[in-house]
């Protein structure tokens, strides 16, 4: 085996533990993501911004959602730096602990009626802590899986980790649905807190699994190389010195994040505004979660066969072509057609989202991979996921006649951004992850035959 080709995990049980640890971290991330977004649409405006006009209060609540997204690139830079210098595992334990504690504190936070203006201030503070923690979670979890796995199955194994997205959505949707069955007064008084408190259970399980995994073999090799005398450098400075990959990574991710916001967190606001019952929209979210649970691993595995670019490009094209039909189904004011539209939206979102793990990991060298992949992903989350609900809410609040046209245009624009970015991104499938060259390959890389001992 070449000294430049580190051995991947030859222990299938270890790889499964690594995948489970990353899966649980992603579950917690997306559980908190949809839970906060759903509560922002349902109750946060009333509980934390009660003196505002209802529409303004909802926008303000989504503004606190955006505050968490603003913090995510900061978390990506900080945890990326130390993850590239000290190791993936230690940062992942810290990010998971911070996420769980922040969610629990939101669950016990007094409202505006109890402590006044301190309530929304603390809500924003805890959301920022969540954002910083989440900023370091995704890339670290992805790299642990990708850097342990057989190069020919990176998509498949990262798909296992990416399944945490629909599982988190499913858990949060079930939690909110059950809590919302309470009488309105009870839901406002204490019922909304229960799903946040449940995150402590997920945190305990996740930490138990995460502390038992081993460090990435590729990181260990890079650390040994530094110990041998190579200059370590500052990961962020190295990424910014050659920013092309960072810009492309961010742009590729805008479409899937924007569509997630439009068909999940903001769909609750829009659909109830045009006459759907909250329970009907929550049922639609359950169906989209199950759809993602099936479609994400399928598209991830497909990217191992046809390449990352083709799968993402197909999803982006689907957004552009299907945005109008999807919202036409939603606007029909039929619960069955609402569910159908949301499911179609989830399928094309999964095609864009599923290959992001291996794609972004393969765009950066080992010594800066945590920083580069994390920043690209989290900047996309900020632009596509953080600002989309606020922008959409602002567009709809400008008129008493609620129409989906602005949402269709928003979805199409974000889909085009992803399509253009992935078109400019070279294929990365099969790239040697021990290659420290940060520049994107200008042609499809030649996949080196994996040694028998390198297979996971």
C-alpha cells in the first residue's frame, strides 16, 4: 500500500459504529432544526413577540431562526479549525453536547409574559449557541464516515449518515403533532416545551455512542505528517487563499437548503394562511419525512455509480421544472394534493441534498477538509435555509391576496443557482482523499484500484 494511501477501516463493526454516531448527530441536528422552525411558525411569535402585529411577530420568530443560521458559519470555522488541527472525534463530542444543552434550555425558557424582553433575547442567544454547535456537526460527522469508508462506497455510507435528516424531521413532526393535540391553552402554557426537553434523551444516546468511536485514519496520517516536520498552517487561511472550491460548495448547497425551508418550515405558515388546518400540514410533513428516509440513501448510493454531479444536477433541474406544479397542487386546497406536492418536493430536494456529503468532502484536502466542507455547507445553510423563510414571509406579507407565485420564483432561482454551481464543479467521485491539492480537478479523476485491505 502506498504511503499516500492510508488504510481505511477494515473492521465492519467499527464502520457501523462510526456511521451510527454520525447518524445520531444528524438526527439531533435536524430534529432541532425543524422543531425550532415549526415552533417559530406556531407559537414563538405569540409567546416571545406578543406586542407585534401577528405577521410581524411571525417574521420576527423566523428572524431568530435566521440568527442560528448566521452563527453556523462561525461554528463551521471554529470547529473546522480545531477539527483539522486536533481531530474530528473530540470536536464532534463537543458539538453534540452544545446542541443538546441549548435545545433543553429553550425548553425551560420563560416567555415574554414572565420575564419580559429578556425572553426573546435569551431565545436568540440559545439559538445562536445551537447554530455554532450545528456549524461544526455536519462536516465532522460526514468526514468521520467518508474517511473510514471504502472509496467506492462513500456515497452509500454517507447516505446512512444523511438519513438523519428525515429521521430528525420525522421525530420532530411526531413530537409537535402529539403536543399540538393538547388544548390550545395547554399547548401555549407548557405543551410546546416537551419536544425541546426530549432532545436531552437524544443527546444521552448520541454521546454514549460517539465516545466509543475511533479517530479518522486519514486525519491520523495527516497528523503524523505534521509531527514529522511539515508546516501546519491555518486551515481557514489555506481555504480562503484558493476560494474557488469554497464558493462552489456553498452555491451547490443553496438549492437543497432553500427547498427544505419552503416545503417544511415555511410550508406550515403558507398552507395554514390559505386555509389548511395545522394537522393537515403536519400530516404532509410526516409523509415528506418518510419519503426522505427512502430517497436520500437511494440517491446517495446512486452517486457512487453515476457520479455526484449528475444526481445533484438532476435534482436541481427537477426544482426548476416542478416548482410551479408543486405549488399548484398545494394551492388546490385539497389535503391529498397538498401531501402529493410536498412529497414531490421532497424527492427533488433529496436528489440535491443526498450527494453533498461525499461531494464536499472530496473537494478539499485532509488538512483543511473539516474547515472547507463545513464552511461551504454552513454558508449554504445560512443563505438557502436561514434567509429563505424570512424573505418568503416578507414577500407574502406585502399583500392581502396570498399567492404562491413569489415562492415559485424563489424556488426556481435557488434551483438555478445550484444547477449552475454543480455544472461548474468537476466530478469528484473516486478522488484520492489523501491528495492535499486544494484545487478542484479539471477533469474526471481516475479512480485508483482499491487494495483488498483498503475495503471497508
